[in-house]
């Protein structure tokens, strides 16, 4: 998926990983995915 020329990942979680589209039953997993992506973005920007 792309938006305004930028990368937009849509992670797919299994029912075993978290039972809702927003990972209500597994917040550590959802937070890890978001924070890993944020790290990637910030590392790229800091390297510019």
C-alpha cells in the first residue's frame, strides 16, 4: 500500500497473536510492530 509516495505497511496478525484488528488482547505485539517501524523511519531521517 502506498500513500502520497511513502511506504505504508499493513501488518497481518494471526488470531493466535491477537484477537482483534487492533490487537486488543496482545498490546505488547502491537506496540512492538509500531515502535519497530518508527525506529526504521527515524533512523532513515537521521541518516539524511
